[in-house]
C-alpha cells in the first residue's frame, strides 16, 4: 500500500469522464448560486436597516429594486422594460448634474 493517491479520472472511459466533469461543473455552479443568494440577502438586509444619507444612496436602493422588478417582467412586456430603462437613464443624468 502506498500513500500516493490514485487519479481515478485516468481510469474512466471518455463518457464517464464527461459525466464526471458535468457533475463537478454543476456542483460548482450550484455553490456559486448559493453564495450569490447569501450575499444578496446580506445586501438587502443592510439596505433595509441602514437609511440612505443622500439621493444617490437612495437611487442605489431603487436601482436594485428596479433590477429585481425588471427581471420578473415577461419578455414581451416591452413597455415596462422601456420605462425601467428610461428611469435608469434619468438616474445617470441627474447624478451627472449633481457633480
């Protein structure tokens, strides 16, 4: 018996290697999605508990909420998508005017 680990991937057939690679990639993506959800939850908790100290800070909160809303819109709802885009453009324009 040796202490050297055996690389089992070298002993699998091509189909088994591809299946293993897919399982590993899927597990990695699922872990990243979980981490992203946790980070988003922490961000939203901070946004709810810490009041904005300026209009630009309030706009950051509004932008996040609008992105969530826009993501839930059906693709064919071009009117509301255009309205969200116009509001984002307003945020950029008004932020530039303040500077």
